[in-house]
C-alpha cells in the first residue's frame, strides 16, 4: 500500500514490535510491548518505510470503544523514530490504518492518546472524548476518536 509519496506497508507483528519497544517502552526496560489483540485475525500492523528502513508503526484492532458503538476500531502502538518526526510518516500511517478500517466496515477510529501526542491526533482530525487519565508507568492520556465513514 502506498500513501502518496510515503511507503506504508502491512507488516508482521514481529517486524513492528522492536520499533514499538524502542519508542513507546524506552523507559520500561523489559516490557515486550505485547498488546492484547496483536494476534487476532482482524488485526493489522502497518509499517512506514524510508529508503526501505522501517521508521514507524501503527496497529489497527477491531475493538469497539467501551460504552460506544460496535463499529469502533482501536489504533494502538503509534510510533515514529525521533530521527524522522515531522516528515509525514506518522500521518501516512494513520491514513493507512483508517483506510484499512473503512475497508473492513469500521466507522469510528479511537485510541488512548498520550497527552504529548494529542496535538498530532487533533491535526489528523481526532476529537478528545474523555477526561484525562493516568496509565501507570507511561503518564497522562485521553481517549480520542474520529468518524472515518458515514
Ligand atoms: C506522535 C508521533 C507518532 C507523530 O509522528 P510524526 O512522524 O512526527 O508525524 P508527522 O510528521 O506525520 O506529523 C503530521 C503533522 O502533525 C504535526 N505534529 C506532529 N507531532 C505533533 C504534536 N505532538 N503536536 C502537534 N502537532 C504535531 C506535524 O507537525 C505535522 O504537521 P504538518 O502536516 O502541518 O506538517 C511521534 O511524535 C511519536 O512517535 N511520538 C512518540 C510516541 C508517541 O507518543 N506515540 C503516540 C502514543 S499515543
């Protein structure tokens, strides 16, 4: 799959996980960054490549948001390497995940967003729909979502 000038491809979880660990679990040595749902048949992992090197990942899972409609899909493990931030790989990954969800009948994409990334997601059209809550060991989060199909 190609998103404009960006090279985003579906990848195996074994390919996604090391980058997840490096970026999202850097302060949690020993955490393998295994998420419930990683191996479910409907789950899709995406990688962003720059000159054929993996520089970013995101995962889409068919997990409705608790208390919300059944058409919700959860995005997880969104991460790009610090050396490529601001180049558009994060946005390309979100667009690829949204396209996948839409193709599979999902209408809402949602996630638990780190407060530090809230501006990025707002830029991508997501709305904050919860109060702030703490994820132990990681920090403050909010739930964000976006209607991606009618
Ligand atoms: C959040 C993250 C995925 C963004 O990735 P990225 O590769 O920098 O994203 P992009 O380059 O595609 O940025 C897309 C747009 O969002 C903007 N943006 C990026 N990070 C932003 C932030 N934290 N706040 C506000 N805007 C931001 C960019 O400037 C860019 O704007 P433009 O379209 O006007 O140029 C990346 O910073 C990251 O991996 N952070 C650490 C891990 C993390 O917090 N992951 C999210 C867990 S919930």
